[in-house]
C-alpha cells in the first residue's frame, strides 16, 4: 500500500486541483494518475479500469462458452451492486456495433422479498417503483415476481428436467458462424434480429408479469395477495434460526426464478454473484454441511435443474471492483433491506463467515481470491449409483436438487452424527433402536416416530430422508412443516410413496448390478 | 464537505448525502478525526456497523474525491475544503 507523502508534481488531472497522491502511475497506461487499487497494489486509472472491467465480463463468457448466440438468458436482478453491474455489462455488450458483440437475448427478473424482510406494503411499492425505473430504462423485457408466488408453484419445479445436450466444442463455433450468416441474410439496414425481437417483446409485454398475485394493484387480487403474504410471513416465522431463514429464502427464490425461466422459455439464468460473495458462500456452505455440492453452488455453471443452467459471470469481480465501477460510471442500484440487515454479528452463520472473511481480507488482501481460486478447482464428479436403494442414478435432494450425500456408511461422519444424536436424545423408545424404523428411508432418526404422538414428528421423519444434509439442518429448524408451500409437500409425498412402493416390490425387481446376489 | 453514503444510510437516519461544515479546530482534519466526528454527530445507531476501532469496518470502502483512499493515505489524509468523501458498503446487511 502507498503511504501519503508530500506533494507529488505532475499527478493532477485537468479538472482537479492538485492533491496528495501516490507517486505510482496507473500500472497499465503508465500515464494517468490512478483512482483505485485492485488486488495487491495494482493501481488503475479510470479509463483503464473501465476497459479492464468490461473486458473481464466478455472474457468470462467467451472462455466458458456457455451461452450460445440467440439464446434466451434471464438476468436475476436483486437491485444490489453486483447484479446491477451485470445488467450494465450486458447492456454494453449487446450494444456494440462490432462483430464481437454479445449475441444472446436477455430478459430480467426481479423478485420482491419485502414480505419476508419485514417491509410494509408502502415500502415495497416504493422499492418496486424504483426498480421499475431501472428495468424500463434497460429496454429488455422484464418480469416482476413476488416471493409470495412460491405458494403457487407446480411441484415439477422440484423434478430434474431432462438435460438439453451441451454439444462439443466445435459446435459452439458452428453455432456462432451460422448465426452471423443468418443475420447477414436477414439484415440489410434493419436492426439486427435480436434487437428487433426485444423491441417486439417489450411492446407486447405487460408491466407486471405476476401470475397469481397482482397483489399490490387490483383490489380483487389484493385479497389473494394478502393471504399469500400472511402465509409467507408465517412460514418464515416458524423458522427458528436466522441461518435457516437465509437458506430457505435462497431456496425459494431460486425455485421462483427457475419457474419463471421455464415458463418464459429461458434456457439460462445469470446470477450476479461476485468473487467476494462466492468466497463467503463457499465457507458458509462448508459450515452448513453442504460441502458435497460446493462445485455447483459456487462454480460458473450450475446445471442441477437439467434444462435451465445457472451461470455466474460476475464471479471474478471482487466486491470492491464492482462498487467502484458502479460509483464511477453511474450504475443505478436500489438498496433493499435484507433478512440480516442490522442483525447482530453472530446472528447467523452467514454473518459470522462474512465478518471473518472481510476482517481477514483487510489485513491480508489476497484472502478472498485465494478462497475463490481454491473453489475454482472443485468440479462435479459424475453421479455414482446409490447403494441404499440400488437406483441406477443418484437421488436428488427435494429442496436444493443436489445429489443426496446422505449415505450412511460405516465410519462416515454422518453415521457418527446420527449415533450421537440418538444417544443424546432424552427419551429413548422402549423398543430396540436397532433395526429399521417405520420410515421408508430409515437411515434417519430411529427413535423419532415412536418419540412423540404429535403428527408433526412423523411428517418430519418422513421428510428428512428426502433431503441432503444441509437442507435437513434447515428443515430441522423449521417448527411447522405445514407452512411449507404446497409444491414441496406434494412432491415429498409423491417421492415417499414411490420409495415405499419400490420397497414393497423390491424382491420382484430385476437388478442390473450384482450388489445383492440374493435378490432374484 | 459532502459525505454520500450508499447502503449505509439506514444508520444515518436514512439520509444519503450529508453536507457538513466541520468546526474549526487547532489540529488539521484528517480522516481519522473525521470518523470520530461522524461517530459522535451523525451516526444515529449501531456504530459498530460502520466503525471498528480507529477505522471503518472491514468491507466499507472510502472514496475521497472519487479516488480510493488507499492512494491518499487512508486515515492520514488531510481533508481540504470542498472535499467529497463517499462511503460504500460492500457487505450484506448494512
């Protein structure tokens, strides 16, 4: 870092009066005086910084070749700095007149979570108005969704759709070439195809695409909206810890975004997770027991849903770079209080990790990038067969759709946890704890069903085996399972019935593998 | 001087921009003193969300006249007339 010293000649820019500044020039152009320091001691001037920032975005997309020309991509805008910056980069990328301009068709989604964060209707309206200004100014088709809509989602959200084939490397080049040729044929003076389509879409799109709740506008639907808001508040009220609330919020938000993407024909979703946020997420997920799904949770592309792929193009930008860019180049953002705004330091695991990481970063500026680079090395392994049920493909968690990581093998950490949980339970059932419990998935809490007479315990015991370890912790902190949205409960019911049915006919099934030689 | 804040305005009565005239005092005003002054006079609640010890909380960026304060000497920068200081929070939750 540079220390302040006395006058340095020749460092001033035309409009500014001379100020005390570091003797170092911009490290790229070596001419202008720097305005910010990135990473460790890399000083950039404004113009070079802008170039660097814009280039990084395009390089990220180009390197991963995840987005095909003409594809419909949904941008998830939260109003925060990273996603707003992402929107600006997409706008810039699409507007270039050169051959290298970005070629996909963007749409935007904004999810209003005000009900969960304790905002009044008036406050939510105001935030929505601000957001709409930004959305309309972008010129892209947009969708406003309210988190209350999760209660109307179909249970197909929780089912993994067939994966559209990605295609080998050279097909990307072919696709690009084909697209350019097609464009040249159709053009001849008129606006290019994607832009024309966008204009058409904007013309026919209604202002608020909120299936189910136009809640804040029309009086008839207002009632439904109020009911849903009440349900949502009740759901989050029944979650005991802030950590679980955050996790649940993320899960529901992702489902809603996925639903909109599927309904409107988007094959990709862009999330604005920055490097800093992903580093925090990585460590947080480790603490939450989600280590098995780190690669999809923090990687560039996340294909757990099959047909819709989530990409994270902002993952190499640190929060500082984004904040500076937004400030220097006037990117509009809307500040909305989140679940943990003004919460105490240790209120949730997310906060603790964030504080830890930021504090460390202040002393050791390469902390965040080190965590990030380590995370980059993670990759998804091909799914293994699940030995417990003998299924050919791995089971997926009901809520987060990651591969289930809860096979209790001898000596595994999970087994140790279950054993100690069982031993530390105060009321041990009279019946022997060994042997399978009355739940189909039976790896879970053995004494639980016999423990209390409350139906809640039964429901929970049936529910938990369908979840990965991390989601189990979230649900364990939820006191009232009934307040979960219908699609979750009905999908859980469906899977439970299927598992029970499979168990019944197990001995009549022909097995492919020689795992159980005794079976016929 | 002006002190716009982004996202942290919840701690400052919801006011984003503050135009402030600092009282005269024998020692010259530097950022360190400015922070102390802000804590005493402008911060309405939860000082620990903005200030940590002598300096700002990690995660809060400080821009002096649209330039990184790291280039200006951080806490030791001597404030001048009409200086523009911006605090940007990169944290979640305030």
